[in-house]
C-alpha cells in the first residue's frame, strides 16, 4: 500500500501523519507499505518539520527523521494508491498541480484515490497552536487506514 499524506505546507499535519503511519505500520509488522507526505503549496519547500510538531511527535514516542517539505506532482497521483488530504481546502488546491482533468477523473472512480483523512477537516495546528488535537485526529485517521482492504 502506497499512501501519500497531503496538507498545505508539509511541515505539520501531513508529515505528522507520515511519521505516525510509519510507526503504526512498523508496530503492526506490515510489509509492502510506502508512506510519504507533501504539500499543495510551494511555501515551505525544503523546510524541516515545524518544531512544535516535532515536540508533539516526540512526546508520544513517535520517531521522526530529518524532513524536507515538497510539493505534490502529477507523478505522485500515479505512484500512490491513496492520496490522503488533511482538509477540503487541500483537495481544492490540488487542481493547481494535478489539474482539473485528474481531479475530475478521480472523483468518478468507484474508490477515489484522493480522500480526506477523516470525515471532516483536521484543524491546522500552524494556526490553532493545538498540536495535541491534530495528533489525536491524525492518529485516529491513520488507524482507520490500517483497516482498509489491500
């Protein structure tokens, strides 16, 4: 299973999801999973995980590595089984990099690749400052992903 997590800047929510999902996959000794993350914007390209997000991950015992934020590409759409967005705004912004044709075709699929992590937006801790709530929301969504049929 290849999963790509997406948020606005790829320094908070999506990279937290990447690290959380990697930990869950490792803890459940699952093979054949590739987890990555990226942004819809170019604002943070090359930047590491935002320090408060690192502190939150560390507080929960979630290991993380040096990260370089990147923006989603059309190639990502074809390389990943699922593209999991943190909020509806992220899905709308994919049209700038993926194009309306890919988004329209994906929406017509029986099982679209592009989905929200939860049935609602995960609030952006960059603005709220509430990394713990974002962590708990992301953890819950990642656990749900583990139960998907491969």
